[in-house]
C-alpha cells in the first residue's frame, strides 16, 4: 500500500472525527466544597426547544453521568418531584436557584442540579446540501442546598458536522457527549479538591 495514500487517508479520518462545532464554558465557585456533597437531586431540565421531552431526556442523561462519577447518591427527577409533592411542595415548570434549594431542603439532598436545553434538533448541515446534523445546547447548575450558592455551572453546545463521515451521530449521542465532557470537568474539580 502506498504510504502517502495511507497517510492521506489517516489524516482525512482524523480530520473527519475531529470536526464538529463545540462551545464549552464552566464555572466553579471560589472555595466550593464538592467533597461534602453526597446526595444530589436532579430536577427536570427546562425545555426551550421544539423537540418533545428534550428536558426530560437531558435530565435522565445527567442522572446517568452523575452515577458514573461513582461518589453520589443520585435522586432522579421523577423521584425528586414526587418526594417534593409529598412534602407539600408545589411544582414549577421552570426551576431556578431558589426553587432548587427549596426542593433540595424538602427532600434532604445536599445539592440539586437543574438547567435548560436550548437546542436539541437536527439542523441543516452547512457542508452537505439537503442534509441535517444533530445539534444540542444546554446549561446546567449545581446548587448547594445548605448555602444556596451555585457550586458549579456549565454551558455547552455541540453539533456533529464531521465533513467526511457518512454517519451522523443521533441527537441523543451528541447530548451524551456533552454530558460526558461535563462529568469529566466535575471529576477534575473533585480531584483537585482532594
């Protein structure tokens, strides 16, 4: 096999795998103590998209990624809301920090994760006429129930626009890639705090 041809194919494959629009921003509160967090509740994410159930899909993926960290007891969104209602709380469609703290206190969580999904769709591909690419954008926050302080916040958007790839990632896979990246950031913060 011609070495130049092989090098060209490998370069093209790496280029195709590496392509994709991605934007990430995260914040860790000064002196945030993530080591004291043992129980995290996840609220349903606000769905700001036209995609049905995007908020629920993302909150379910967040639960899975928090389990993968391996150090938290995680309360999923349906359970958290059920426990909150049983304690006499009133459900709100769009969680904010004060609501997250209120829910967390009622269900005895140390921290609550909430957020929103801004994009969860297949949009027109800028490289291939007439095709669509998956695109996801989301924001999440982890609030300390005891203090009401946002311990960690992150926003990320990503699309799968690999130029040379015939396959497109499903929108859920793009969302999962975002959340795995955010989980890795959280794990880095935890490692630095140890």
